[in-house]
């Protein structure tokens, strides 16, 4: 309507003034309701053509969309396993800090496994003490065996020396018995040494390995026990937390609730613009937004990211061929906008629906020396008509509460 009125001032009104004051025709006489089309046909036709051209130019170079919202990320509250809820620490809705306990699961099985692993560690440590005692015992046995061996060897040497000096003074049978005894005592020394090596091997290698395995099992049991305590992963707020004592929660089938991170939905606005405007949308474009949760307020924005993909065209590999006809409706260009000034989104509820206008600016090209005069005029016109869209956005912001509360049958 605004565009039609504006174009009428440039076409129909001059045509009427020319016929009224130059040709002398009077409204109601020569110019009647039935002769308006014939008398003002050039003005009406020019008005319609100019209106369509103006609307096309405004909506192309200064695109608008009502498909905009403050999307926010949520974190599902999930235990790392499954189990029955033993105790709930927070209510239906409450602020939480990172590390705060949300609820605990029944930990009787994990506690028993932890105690078993702890006992195993204590058992291995006792085995280490016993093995160290065995090393000391084996050392004493080696000393005893060496003493006995030395005693038997000394006696054998003495009698052998006597036999050599006075043949026949010592029976040969006694010397043979002493030789056997010396060999037996040497075997005792070897056995005691082997026992010491075995005990030392247990102290240095076997038992430490057993202890490491037991400690690893204890650590795993501690991890399993800690998993029964579900904590908040980030600072935020728990909403619609309905889990209660006795409920069964599962990581795959039944989450416990939703955690909304602090500041989620407060930094950027996401908007979907038509595909035909893909060539116009650029990073750094100035934009404006008005949101349902904060009516009568225009928020200056700036486009920070333009997604180079359209979600409607995505697919996953499968056993069926893709038929483009199955796309229900064309997708949009996803654009991320941030407030131009700090605190611009304060007061806007996360998830709120918004209306966004983006404005093309050709200031740099207009200021360039190699830009022709005709192109400068055309670019000035393109930038200037953005005022129309800015005015329309303010009218929408003004009428939004009335449209929502009165005209929609609220």
C-alpha cells in the first residue's frame, strides 16, 4: 500500500494535474468515475509498473523474513549408564553450577565392586609383605646352607689330607660319605639360592604387576561408582526436571531432563531468507529486528555468518534414489545475526520469534572513483529505498501487539 501511494505521487497525480489544469478537464465533468481508466490510463499503468518494480527492488536488495528466532542449545541430562534413581538433588526448575549434583542412582552393585577391588589391593599388599619376608628367610637359609656346606667340606679336606699323609689311617668309606655330604650340602645352597631368586622375582615383578592390576580394577570400580552420581556439565538452568526417586533412567531410551547452558540464546539470532536473495546476503550487512517477546523495540543487528548450504538439499546415503520432486518446499539461506551494540538482546526471551530486515549498502562502490555517474545514481536509489522497508518494519513492530492480542482472537 505504501509503495502504491508513493508511485501514485509520481504517475497518477501528475497525469491528473496535467489534465485538470493544463487541458482544463474537470473531475466529475470530463473526468468521471467511468472515464478514469481511459483518461488516466497512462498514469495508472505507469503506477502499477513502478509499484511492482519498486516492491521487487526493495524486497530483493533489502530482504525481510519472519522466519527468525533466538535458537538456544540444550544439554540432555543423561547418566553414563542405567539404573534406578536413589535421590534427587534439584527441583522442577533451578539454576545449577558446573559440578553440582543433580541426582544419584542406586550404587549398591558399584559399591560392592569397589569394596571387592579395595580388598584385592589390600590382599596384594599383604602378599608383598609376605614375599619380602620370604626373601629374608631365603637369605637366612642360604647362609645356613653355606655354613653346613663349609663344615662338611672342611671335614672332608681334613680327612683327605690325613689319608694322603698316612694311607689307611682313615677308611675310604668315610671319605666317600663326606664327599656325598659335601655334594648334598652344595645342593642345599643351590636350592636356597633358587628360593631367594623366586622370592625376589615375586617382590620385584610378579606382585607389583598384580598390584597394578588390582589398582586398575579399583580405579575402574571408582569410575563406575562415580557414574552413579550425575552432575551438571555446565553452568545453566535445569528446566522441566521431572525425574523422581524410583524412576529408571537410561542413556539411550530415557533421559532424565534438560539443562539449558547459561547464556544460551542470548548472543545470536538465526534467520532464514529466501534462496533468491542468496546473492545479496553478505557478512557485515546491517540489519534490524523486532521480536515478539520485546514488542515496540527495534534491535540493530549485523550479519556475522551466511551459511553456504541450504538444509532442504541435504541427504544421507541409502538404498533409494533421490527425487527432487519430493522436496516439499524450497529451503532458506540460514543467516546468523548479532546485536550491533552490547546488550542488544537483553530482555528478549530465548526462543522468541522475530522479524528481521537486512539492508544492502553500496557506500564503498559509490565512493569509488571508477564508478560511473549513472551507476552511482542507481546505487543511491537502491540504498535509498531501504528506508521504505525500515519504515515498514517499524509499522510491523507497532502493530505486532495489536495483531497478536486483538486481531488474532487472543
